[in-house]
């Protein structure tokens, strides 16, 4: 029985070496550094999804675009942990809300735990706003581009996205910028 296994293995090894050409081009996947993965999405639909999901769409928006945003030409990258923290806090708040029903949260989890939950929600809200500004910086870096860095500073100035719009409109403004500046420019290039 071991003879057959060895024989099958040797045929497999010979077949594999015969199929590969040592002088041919590499068959490995080449990393795509384009903005592939960032697609055109309706901002109005995003608002509806945000309302229908009671805010759960917010971290989902980041998670669905995180890999594509991290591929853009920028030294800044989005980490995964802030969105996982948001999901954990959302789940905790949902469980407390369902357990409390119409009663105050303090009756179910106590006054101290209720205060910690409220402060955690403020902290995670601030963390999500920071993630929006990191995304804004990633988009700005990408829109400047490595070849445009010198020419942009000499003639037109660097690409600047609005900090106020990022603060107040957050993911909705960022998606609008992605739609306008990245997806449309990709379509023109192809």
C-alpha cells in the first residue's frame, strides 16, 4: 500500500513540474494597489440603512471598505479593533435595552454600570469620529498621489477635504468623496 502512495506522489510531483515553466512569467497574483473595492454607493440609501439598522450600518460601512481603503496610496491605515469595539458595545447596549424594557437601565444593571455604559458610548462615538478623520486623511493622501505630490504643491496646493463636513456628515461625506473623486476617476481611466 505504501508503494502505491509513493508511486502516486512521484507521478503528482512529475506532473506538477511538467506543468510549470521555469522560464515563464510568474503565476502568482500581483497585488492590486488601485482603489478596487471602492464602489459607487447612493448616499441616500446609506442614510436609510443607517436609520433602519439603528446605527449598526455605521461600523459595517467601515468594515466593508476597510481593505480597499487600506490599499490606497497612503501611509495611514484603518485598524480593525475600533469597529469590533463598536460592535461589542452595540451588542451590550442592545442586551441591556432588551432586558430593561421600559424600566430605567439603572434598575437592571445598577447606577454605576449604567454610567460606565453611557461613558463607553461617548468614548466609542469619539473613536468612530477619529476613524472618519483617518479615512479623510487616507483619501487626501491617495488623491494627491505620488506623482502629483510635487506638482500639486507648486501649482494648485494639496487636495484638502472638509474637516467640518467630515465631522458633521462623517461616513456620508466620505462616501460622497469616494463616489466623486475615486470611483468616477477610475471609470474615466478605463
